[in-house]
C-alpha cells in the first residue's frame, strides 16, 4: 500500500481514480460493487489519516463499514487512528472487531499486532 511506503497523496489520487472508474460503469451495481467500493474506501481512510485529515479518514472508514461490515482490515486501520488520537477504548474495540471479522480476515502479521494491542 502506498500509505505504508510514505506516499499517502499518491494513494489518494489512485484510489479516487478507482472510485471514479467503479462508479462510471453503467449498471455496475452488481454483487461485486459493494465490496469494491468498500475496499477502496477502506484504503482512503489510512491515506487521509496519514495526511492528518482524521475527519475524512473516519468518514471513509464508516462508508466502508456500511458497505462491508465484516472487513477486518477497516477496523484494524481505524483502530490505529484511534490510538494516534489517544482514544484507547475505541482503539481496543476496533482491534477486537478486527480479530472477529473475516471478509477478508487479517493476515497473520496484522493479526499478531491486533492481539498484542488487545492484551496490552
């Protein structure tokens, strides 16, 4: 992910382009549309957070959750923003949620981070 390598602005540009393409396809509201939209919004959250725009980050996380509530990644990513803002109880709740969701589930290394945060 571009955010993880220090390129949040590039991530925003790319993900916004993806959303435009997804939403420009006529009759694209098929079974895959919510997931594509949700995963793209889930990626926008960390990009906005990395740029310090937490309000937009939380808006994107919520859009993603509304569309794909079983995505472990969105809760994991939002938990990190809550941690950064010192909202530890909200971070804990989201780390716990990230461990219980499975569409898609967290990879082992992120799961280990979430488990460690919950234990702390």
